[in-house]
C-alpha cells in the first residue's frame, strides 16, 4: 500500500484525481455502489475515501418509558474498504471519527485497518447524533479530532492504551480536515486555523478541505497555511451542484459562501437538469484554475454518484 503523501510526491507536480464515497444504506446491494464507482476508475484515482456514519437512535416506549435503541443504517466502513481494494486494486482511505467510539474501540478499529494493509486514514471528530444540536463524545471516547489524532500517532510509535498490551507499530498516513471558510462551530477563522495548525504540529500528514465554490477561498487558505508554517499537502475538496435546492441547503449545513455568478446562473435555471449542467461547467472551471495553481489532488465528494464527476473528469484529465 502507498501513502497519500507518496502518491503526491510520485506525481511530480501533476494533479491527481480522487473521490469520496458513502457506504450504501443497509439492505442495498454493494453492486450498486460498485457500478457507480466503475465509470470513474478510468481516471486512475490512487485512492478512494470511505465515510463513516455513526449510530442513530430509534426511540420506543417500553413499559411506559422511552427506550433509545441504537441502529446503524449503513454497513461497516472496514468491509467497504476491503471490497474496494479487492475489486479495483485501489487504496481505500477510511474516515476515523470520535463520535460513537470509546478509545478502546478506536484502537480495535485501527488494528482492523492495519491488518487489512490500510495505511491511510482521515481523522475527524464527526457529526453529532442525529437530532442533537451539539456533539457529545462517547463516554471513554475522544471529544476532539486532535485527541483522536494523537491516539493514531501513538499507535504509529508502538504505544497502546494499556501498557501490558504488546503490538508492533502501525504505519498510518494521517489526513485531517481543513476549512477555507472556517468550521461552522468555530467563533472565527483564526481560532479554527489555530486548531488546524495544532493538528499538523501533532502529526497530521496532509489536509483535505471542506467543499468550496470560490477558488479564491482555497488560494487564500493555502497562502495563510504556508505563511504560518503549515507545509503539508492541502487537497481541495469539490462538489458540483446538482439541484437548485442545494443553493440554500449547502450554505446552511456547511456555512459556505456561494459566488454571485454561480447563484445567478442557478437561479435562472428552469429545471434541476439545467442546474446540474451549470454545476458541471462551474466545477470544470474550478478544476482548471486549481490545476494551474498546482493543487496536488482534485478530490470529489461524489455521494456515491458518478455522472457529474465523470463529465468533469473527462473535461480536465
């Protein structure tokens, strides 16, 4: 297996292509997922990121009391990663999250990845439990991505949670999330940036950004990172618009700024089919500018759908 940083070094300045997928909803066949990934493999992604979705809770009244039953709507990320590696001979990069895990469970999860030969992970805090406004860590788990990151770094150094346990060091290349427009929970950009710098100082090997639609946000973000001594690769995250509804949904969920030209173009669309075409054309232009800027990798948040991403990749690779 090859590390993300090694792929970038081996590319010698050429911009690479990668995608992020979500595991299928429980009960769906994995074949649907694979058939959506297959059309994108001609662009030779060196890796595919696989999201992790924490448990949700079903509330039932039992003996007059509300009983919260934990459920998982999507199959395990480890199994999806193994299937991708076997089917496409590609590196899988699983998300590792704080939410829903104790430190011991995190250690076991990382060992499962290590046994599979997975050498890359993206470390994230994760979302709150659905329906809860704020993130609450699992009892005995991590509250922040920086704490989770330190656990992975310690495992790379052969340090486990319990001294009596002996194990060989892992060898994970660790990615973290970066927010060109700040994380929505941060009070301001500088505070959010300080957290990012801390994660790099603790051992993060590369950064993947939140989606953005204004390339200047990414350019300014990279410039600030370099000025502040953050020299790890910074991979831009991209998502083409597909529906008019996303024009309001995405800014609300991810606190993004939509460029005026994009807003006008989408507003003038009569159908979502027209919006999808606008989204593709806008993203193609973004990609061309990012490639001219020598972005190391163009990373697409596909939501496990390939049509728009394929059209964009065909235009630029």
